[in-house]
């Protein structure tokens, strides 16, 4: 009887011991699975982060390319003096109002696609970006204007508001000059090249190529003695 009890006790102890071993094994397996699951989650998070970073970089590259393309498109319009104001859209009301430009003394009028002087200095040198001379239509204090060689056209009435103008310098000998560019009945000193090649003409009143355009546009008030007094050949004398 005692032997049976001992055997039963040993058997129970063995079963408990095995159960404990199995439990530890299950716990290890569960921990291992949890660890694997955690690692997988971390890897997935890292991959997601990398993917988002790549998308962000791609978006930045696309944005940069778009900006560059836009800037290239604007800068490619070489005929625009100030592309920012010339190429934007305007309401019907805005079209007839002066728009500020990159030149502090010049405004842009969308309705006529033209520029106008709006400063208040006595001596004006027109910026070389202009190919058509901006207008000086309203009364101002300008006494001297220098038109750069880049300007190829001076439209009618361009200087009609310059009632105090004393000197006009036209550096492009082939500039197209329309009639009536000065205030009515004015006589001012005109400095320009009498010939397109900027050489001194052999005869004072013949073969005037460059200055001929200015002379014809200015009219009869510059004939005779007035021509000698007010017309100055830049090939012979400086305007400064």
C-alpha cells in the first residue's frame, strides 16, 4: 500500500513537472512570436516612413521643376520690359489705373500696354530695358532726358508734358521718331547723331541720316539759325 502511494505521488510530481516545462515552452513561444510581431511592426513603420520621405522628395522635385519652368517661361519673353505686370490679368477697372512696376519712377497702363513716367526729378535717364520710349504726358519738373540706344521708337506726344524741358539726348541714330514728340512751340537743345554710322557729315545740311529723322519730326522751328543753335551732333560734341 505504501509503495502504491509513493508511485502515485511520483507520477503526480512528474506530471506537474512536465506541465511546467510545457508552460514555459508556450510562454517562450508566445514571447518569441510577440517579439517577431513587434519587429515586423517596426520594419513596416520604417518602410512606411521611407516611402513617405520618397514621396515628399518627389513632390519637392516636381514643385522645383514646375517653378523653374514657370520662371523660364516668364524670362523667355524678352519683349516684356517688366513681365510681372505685363503678363498678369487685370479687371476692367484695373486696366485704366497705373500699376506699379520694378522701376520706381514708371507706371504701367494695361489698357494701352504702355509705360509712363511718374517721377519728379529734373534729370531723367530712361532705363535701358525700354525699346519704346515711355510717355511723359503730364506736367513735370523734367529739364533733361537721356534716351538710351536701346530705344528704337519715340511715339507722338511722348514728351508733351515736359514744359520745362531744356535738353533731349537721343543716343540711337536710327531711332524712329514720330512727329509732335515735344510740347507745342517749344525750342530745346537736341543732342543726337546726324548720321547712322555716327560719323561727322561732310556737309552740314546734307546726308543727315540719323538726325534727319529727328529734324523732320521736330518741324520747321528748327530750320536756319535755330538748327545751328539747338541741334547738336553727338559725333562732334558731348551732351554732358
